[in-house]
C-alpha cells in the first residue's frame, strides 16, 4: 500500500505535469507581440548594455535573466516561452504548498488548478514578459512569509527579503503585492507584525538604490495617471474580472459564488476574512487609487489572481468529495480552453507575421538564393527583422536589388503596392512557386529553371532541366547521392515553342557505366494542375513532378540520369545532345552501397 503522504506527492506531481502540458500545447498558438520581441531584442548586448537599455518603467532583473536564458536555451520563441512556463510552474507548486499549509491537501490541489486555469494567468504564464516571473515568485513569497511568521528564524527572514527584492527588481508593480503581504500578516498575526523588522529592513536596503534612481520617473507617472479614467466602478470591475477569468467568465463567477457562500456558512477562519479582502476589496481600492498609481488593470494587478486561487481552493475544499471532484474536472478543462487573443491583445491585427513567415521560409531557403525586399512591405519593425533573422538565420540574410543574378528569389512585398520595376525583375524568367503571409507582408518564392535556354526537341517541346527534391519538395543541393533501393523525387521543367498536337510522355533512366539501365520511370507530360501537354501555351513554364526507385542491390559509383521523350507511337524524339538511343544526359547520381 502506498502511504497517504506518497499519494499526495504523486497527485501534486501529476497536477503540475498536467498544467505544464496545458502550457506546452499552446506554444504554437501565440505570435510574439512587439513588446515580447523588444524585451528580448534589448538583451542583445553585454551585461552593462542590458542595464543601460532597460526601459524607464521597468527594473533590470527580468531582462538580465532573459539575456542569460537565451544564451543557454536559444532565441526561438518556444525556448523563450519555456522560461515563463517553468517559473510559473514554481508558483503553482507554492500555491499548493500555501493552501496545504492553511487548510489541507485537496484545497491545495484545487487552488493550484484555479491558479493555472485563470484565463489571464494562462496568457501571462506564456508571454515573454516579466509578469510570468512574478506569477511564480509571489506564491513563493507568501509561503515563505507564513513559514517565517511561524518559526521566526533569521535565515527565513533573509530569504524572504531577497525574494521580495527580486520581485521588485522584476517589476515595480510588485510594490502593491508586497503591501498586500504586509496587510495579510497584520490582519492575521496582529501585534506580531513587528517580526517584519528583519525582512522589511533588509528589503528596503536592497531596493533603495533602484527607488532613488526612479524618483523622477515616479513623479512623471503620477502626473500622467491622474488623467486616467477607467470608467464607472461596476463596468470597470466587470472588465477587470472578465480579463482575469477569461472566456469561461460565467463559469468562474459561478465557482466564485459557490466558494464564497460555503466559506461564509462554514468557515470562521481569520484567513478567509483576509482572503476575502484580497479578492473583493483590493480591486476596489486599486480603482480608487488609480489616479495616483495607474495600476487598475488585469496585468498590473496580477497579484489579485493569487488571492482568487486561494479563495476558490479554500471554499471548494469545504464541500463534499463529489463536488470537489467535479470542480477539479471543470478547472482542469479550463486549462485547455482557447484564449480570446482578440480581446487580450492590445496589438490586434498589427502583430507582425514575421514569425510565421520566417518559419515557412527557413526549410525552403537554399544556398545561393537571392533575397529581395520591396520597399512597400509592412512586415514589422527593424528590431523584429533583427530578432527573427537571429532566430532562423543566425548566419544572416543579405538582401539585394539585383534579382537577375539569382535563379531562386525570395521576394518580400505588400500585395498590390509592389515597385513595378522590382516586381518585373523578379518575375522575369521565373515561376511563382509558393507564397505565404497576409497582404501587407507576403513572402513569395520565385524560381527559374536550371537551364534558361533549354533543349529543343523536334516537335517544339523544350526541356529546361531537372531538379531532384526531398520528400517535402525542397531542392536537393549538390551532390546528388542515393542509397540502394531509395526512391528519388524530381521535377522537370518544360516549355513549348508552339502549341503541340497529340500526347507525349517522358522516361527517366539511371544508367551505369556500361550503358545499362538499372532504374526507370515513365510518365505522361501532365502537370500537377492536370494540364496535358497539348494544352500547354508558349511562354509559360510547366513543372512535372515524378519519382524513381533505385534497385535494392547496386554497386557504389557514379550513374548517369537520362531523359527521353516519346510520342504516341513510342517513337523517341531527337534533340541536340540526345544519344542514338534517344536519351539526353541530365544529371549525375552518386550511389554508396555495401
């Protein structure tokens, strides 16, 4: 039999794992907004430069941590968001510890689920912003406060001071959260509040240099916030709680009402009184103080979500086992519910699509490709280009205005507003292969055939070369090498000098040194759009994609890839360079066998 203690540890561990999965599954959903990109971009320097570049309304600690993190884990958005998730999971663990300390194990599980399921908490725990770190540190600070006031050990006081100072150096909004901790302990412990002398004095000493350095900024902020008007109290509180709760707003309201009713009827604890003030009175106080503080928003008042989670965990744990189980399942579903990004994001449709476009572009780019940037494009700020280039092309990207020097061109444009001369130079002699992105920021891949002049067959058909490609259709660069029994994929390029009558097909053969065919593939000249050769029009490129399978037993060496074109009577057509057997050499294949 597993002991109760081990069962509790297992349950808590599985809960943290479930919450981690709910975050990891969302990593592909969110684009990096300009604030996130800027938060990372300004860490592209030395330690001293990061300090110098820290914005006036933020302390430096978060940026220093991010700068250290990406140097170890990488710059990709997924790697950066993992930092936010990992720190948030620490907060989830401490929410559980706090609630277990105040009540019991089940209350801890429910509080942790509530903390992780709040809509705005999900957003903050994934964003590359300092608030995710605060969501992790605040529960740890609350737990350490409870432990310190219980045991009064000096090392606990020092650890608490360092944790509070760290919160302050992550965000100035932590000052209100620290005030909440002080109010919490005063209402719970009464005259024992004097125990704050050690962590309080030490915290003040640690944050004093930063406070002194932002005196002018604080005065300017107070002057600016005096003009803020969040609207009528009822409407403002509704919007505030809607943001915290997210799209399942009325479900959260129902849980809050049920938990509140149960607490009022069944609990006489001083802790519930304080938690009630934390959840219901502090938002009102923030509303009243908004002209001076300007912190009445779901983002700046992030610490209220800690109180909401504890309140729900406490109240739901006072109910029967089946209600607890049902509530837990509902909260678990909330972990995976889609976020209303159109409401949460202040950027709307202006978020740059560069992340999506670069993701599309990376596997398609080959050495020797040209990059042409149309001045009309509206893809994003220069710092966003710099960030995504570092992520996907750390070797850098060099843009050119001479498209004619490249066979393949990646053209960045705004649809309908292209520079006419530049567009003509890109399109001349090339076929639009693929494109991605919204109209304001289109990445278009144009490609010319391997042989611009081509080989003219006697019937007016002209062969412009062959490209071998991988299973995803991307070109295979030199050398072309295969395994025994491997299937090789290729595309052939064609034009017609005059419209053709009748049907024609082609045959690809792999020949050994003795001119013996060891692999062959015959196919009709019909494009992927099902356009037969007799409907091809002069002046247009047509691509025919096929495959050929090598023998399962071959010798190592070089083989010649050859092509033949036949009419309906299976008579092979002649062309310059064609052998007596009607075969035109088009490529060299290397095979390595044992």
